[in-house]
């Protein structure tokens, strides 16, 4: 038997992006299904022009309801679930190869988020988006596929630019409302609180982010989740922004072992310590060695794209850049120059 593979997308008012997604995937799948949830722009027409089957669904403030309807309509052996602001970077041959594989596992792919914090950055993570035909979703927001199948990491890379400023502005408030509604019925759900904190963090609402992260952290056994280090990284950053340095330092100390394999944790810890030194210059001499050790630990750990929320470069060039600046600022220019050479970084321009 040759298995069938269908791209499954839910979309609304994505005329600016839908063609990019569909054209990137079309050569590698048997069919493409776009479930439109109420567009007033040309999304349905553009999707149809790209060869997709276009269906319509009345939005009911429930992502799982929409996804599951789309999966039902697709009715393939394998479903590749992507969003309109994503696109296939590479891994097309892996997708083709699914036709010769029994759909008895869930496939995870590498998602590369683009975001902007003064310059374009990328965060990395893996998501279960290659699903056997019978798998369905649960959760009205930040929905997850429900299954007891093994998960295999597939060599598929997908880009996502939904976190760039113009995209965030268009979506502002949408997820927060849905998350708050979900939490009203499941107030002890740590994952929902974590996602609410992430949403506030993205919009630089740090008081709200800290409140949500603190709420998540109070739930039983929450540290066992693979996203816990990302929650801690984001929480430390929010506390730094709120100038709650002592609380952040105490929290970081408690998490050194649990988050000890995360370069993102040590990157943000170094940044936190630097902010402490700037706020209290009389303590700088004692903090500088700790800052150096934090960024050195990033370089020892290297890149960890397998960790949820990992930002590309925090285990390499971004940490090396920060460390080189610290070395120069403390009279160690030769070491800084060597570090830049080791990581292929340009020397700072001289005025």
C-alpha cells in the first residue's frame, strides 16, 4: 500500500502568506487542504489557484475544533499540519518518503521562529506536526495532538515569521482572550498559564508575564515538563525588565541544576547579572566573574535546538559577542580578539 499525504492548513485573512506556504509544500504532498475560517481577503482564491482544496468553517473560538474539522475533510493516511505564516525550508524528500511508511508514529519537525529584538533572531524548537490520519487535537488554544504513539524526529525544517512586529500587531489580544477563557475553566493548568505568560512576554507586558509564569510555577510537578527551562528563561528576563533583581537572582540559584543544560538559561543569567552590575556599580567587581562564567557556560553547552524555546546563537555567537565585550571592558582585549576570531565575529568598529 502507498500511503497518502495531505497538507492541512487552517487560515483566515492570510493572502500575504498563503501562497508562500503552499508553493513550498506542493511538490512533496499528494493533496493540500485549506480550511478558511472567515477570510474577507483573497485567501481562498489564492489557495485554490495554488491547487489546494478550499473548504469553509465558522470560527467558534476553538483551534482544535477548526483543526479537527480540517483533518476530517483531508482524510489522508498522513497529515502535515502547518499554519499559513509558516513555510517548508527543507525536508521535502522526507515528506515524499512517508508514502512508503506505515502511519504508526507521530513525526516532529524543526520549527524556526523569526523574531525581532533590535535585529532579526531565530528561536528553534520541535513540534509534532506530521500526524497519522486518525490523530486529532484537544485544547481551544495552543492545542496539542492527542495520541499514545512514538514520536520520531524527522529531518524537516519549517520557517515561521508570525512573531515579527507587524504580524504581532495584527494578532494582539487574540490569544490572550482565548487563553484567559481556557484558564477560567482549568485554573490549575500550568501549560495554559505558561502560554499566557509567553503571550504577555511577546508584547513586553512584563508584569502580566511574571504573574502568569508565577501561577504556572505553583502547580504540582511542573518542573518535570520539557518546557520548564523556557519558562524559567522567560521569567528571569521579565523579572530583569521589572528590576526585581534580588527575586530573579534567588530564583536562578534554585534552578541551576534543573536548567543546567540550557544555554538560554545561562545567557539570560549573564544578562541579568550585567543589569545588576549596572544598577549597583559598587557590586560590579564581584558580579563580573559571575557574568563571565555564565556566558562561558553557554559556550561549553553549545547550541541546543532540541530544547523548547531555544534561541539560535545563545550557545555560540551571541554569547561569544557578549563575552568579548565584557573582556574588552575589563582590560582583556587580546582574549576578546581571540574569542571573536574563534567564532568568526567582526571586531567592533573604531570611531
